[in-house]
């Protein structure tokens, strides 16, 4: 469980070892049984008695370090994307600047010191939706960084499929990009670690496209890892990215391969699941299991955790970009640790698995986890600094170009965000260039990956927006598409924000200037969209009228749980969405007249 103010690592681990052995002595085996088994009386959890002819200690602590949803954030993320919230003892909270692989590397290396049994795993989305320094080079820089971080294994996430299965295979195996070639005089080597894709099958062969599981071994200790992504990946990735693939149920897949690992004698198993939940608190050190802590976590991962076989000892999760360390009962009614380390390399999770050499399994009652902040008050890892410098030098001619100016931070948080309004307005403006009859624009919130920050960056003045920053905001290279919809279809699209696959976690579309409506979250289902409040330029939407709507190509294909957006007619394809944003910023801002953050007052939210 996370501590409010983490103690020094060596003290924390010493305390955990003592507590674990006490729990084991009470709940698993007695001291008398240890002696009867012929083990030395001094054998405690984590000790190795091979020296002097002794048998090894029965219990061995295995350190599991994990993180998820890095998304190619090699440099410290900007704005709120680079901060975490910490709960204080007095009930207040404070924010901490966090993230950046130069610091993540230092923290992981410090955490591993003195740990003879340590494995590092990840929960998917290591790449995709990445800032320019990685995305411009098809995420080769991130794979190089993960190799240097000594990542041992990761599951795939949905963003690993942004460029399709063949490109994912290249990231695993290496080789130069088929179109862009090699970026340096050295051939790209690929990942030193295995990507696991147990539930992603080739539609022709019906077999996983990558390894379904991997076994970590250290002397006589074995821990198996099964990796899956969310079954709904096709709903949130472009059709081209998942072409020829099928995505199977997470629980059925994990249970299948857990049984296979058991048959091979691997009884200690960790599931790496790119699916997540929503904690009752936004503080990274929220204790789900404390008295009065609330409901812990909700969302898809809860049902998964409740149904994954008890043979799996811990679940490392991701996707929702939330931080939690919670126990969820397995099908046998026994608590099992479920963790997530937020996103963008701001946190890592430190879990101790106590391995029982007699049974080959993890002593579940002794599993302890805590999320640790990747603070920026530690020395930067020199090898990571060198890596970042190398790729920034290559990206600089493109990334440093100014594309606009802002008068303050333009954030991307909240149901309706200032940046969401700005991007929708930019797409509406681009749509009107293509067709003056364009009425409105809709933008999916998941396509907005970072805020625009006002503070000066190296070599820039306050308020400058560079191409690199714009790329970080919109890295997907979606086109701006125009389509015709009836008013009835438009209202149905708004209702799909809170129904179907979006019912549990509403996806509130960002809307362009002129479109207004009320979203009443005190109601349920489609009723949460107040139909008679939907207006365009002050006039009620006419169900029978035709409206010209601008969206990105992902939404135009019905992505993100908006099938009605895939039914538009009279399709016209424009420039990519980043070009539309650049055009809008260039036309509406200057150094002497920067763009002010929109008010984000187009949607009336009733909570």
C-alpha cells in the first residue's frame, strides 16, 4: 500500500521484510515446521543460505518494478501532464513535478541497488501518441531508452498498433523503417525485451502475433508474465492499424496461458494487462484498502481482476492513466494486488513478491506494493541525457519552428477543456476553407495528448508554440474530414458520449464555437444529454436538417465508441489535424497579439 511520505528505500524494505515474515509465520508455516523441514532456523524471507553448505532460505523476495503508458515521453512532460498529486497527512494535497526518462532511469537504478532478485515490467503503450522527439522517428528513440532502462518485459497496449502489426514487429525485431529508412548510421536493433500479445491473434493463423508469455528466471526462482491488451482495442485504433488482427477476451486468454505455465512448472504468475480502472482519489498515494477510503477502484479492470484465475498472483495494469495500488478479490474471494503507475513516466510501482521455494508460488498474503514518484531532484542519468540530445539534434530543424503564440497555459483537462475548444475551432476553420457551408466541428478528448504551456522553454520566449509542442498535442496524423449528418444523427452522436462503450467512462467530445448544450450527469444513460438544449448559434438543432460536420479521420470512421460518426455522407478529406492547428494558430496569434485560452463554456455540465 502506498505511504503518504515514502520512507528511505532501505528502511522501507527492511520494515516490509519483517512484516512479511511475521505474516508468513502466522498464516503459511510455523517456525517449528521450518525446522522440521530441515531448513536452517535463521532462514527468513529474502535471505540466501547457500554459503557454507546451507540450503537456500525457503522464502525469497523478488522486487517487481513496473510502469505503464510511457507514450514516448522521454523528456519531462509539460504542464499538468508532468505533475502528480500527493495526499498529505493533514488531508490536504500538493503537486509534485515528475517524469522524464533521465530521472526515471536514476530512480529505477537506485531502487535496484542491493536487490539480487529484481525484474522490471510494463503494462503497454510504451510508444504511440508520442512527442516529436520519439514520434518523428517512429518511436525508435523510446525503444532505445527502454533498452537502457533494462526493461525486461511489457504487454502491448492499444497504441502499439497505431502504425499496424508490421511496424510493431519491426520495433520488436529491429531494422530500418520501410519508407523513411535509417535515421542514423547504425541499423535500428529493436527491443531487447519481449513484447507480449497473448490475446492479439493473426486472423489467418489464429495464433498470437507475438509471444503470449515470458518466464523470468534467477537461480531457482521463476516468475511467469502473461501480456494482454484490452479486447476493445479495435474501437480505439484506426481500422488500418488493426487490419488482419482479432482481439480476444482478456480473462479467458490469461486463464488459458496461466494453465499452460502451471503445466510447465511455473506457478508464480503476473498478468500485464493494458486495461485499467478509476480510483476514488486522484492522489498517487491513495490507499484503496484503508478504512473509510471509499470504493477503491471502479471500471473494467475490476471485473477482469475478479475473474482472472487465482493462479495469477498480481496484476500490473494501465490504459486509464490513473495511479492506484489496490487489492481486489479473486474468484476464490482472496485479495490480490492490482497496480497502475499513472502515465508518462511520472511514477513507477515497487512491488515485493515473496517467492516460496517449497511450492514455487508467491505467498500472496505477503505481497506489498507502493507507487513511487519519479521526482526531478535526483541526478540525471548521463546515458539518457546523451540519447535525448542525439535525437533532439536530429529533430531540431523541424521541431523548433514557431507556429503560434499564446498568452497563458491552455489546458487539456476537464470534461470540456480550453485546448479542446481551440482544436475544435481550428478544425472548423479548416473545414470552412474546404467548404464554406461547414457548420461545426467535434474533437475526441483522447486525441489531445498534452497541454500548451506558456512558460519559456530553452531558446524560446514566453508564449511561443513550437511545431514540436503542437506535435505533442496532436501526434496521430489524422486528417480533417467533412461529412453530412442529419440533426437527429448529430444528437445521437452526443448521446453516444454517455452510452454504449462510453457509458461507464463518458467521452465528452470537444465542440467548436457556436455549438452549446447541457450534459446532466445526475441522470442516467442517454438522458444525460438534454436534447432540447442542443443548439447551434442559439438555434435548436432541427432533426430533419442537414449539418456539415468536421471531425478527424479516426472519428469519421466511427472510432472511440461513436458509430454514428461512421455513417456520414458526402465525405471530403482535408489536411492533417496538426496542419489545421498550425494554420489556425498562425492566422489568429502573433508575438504582439498572442491567443488567449478559450473559456471552455460551451457545454453546461450538471454534476
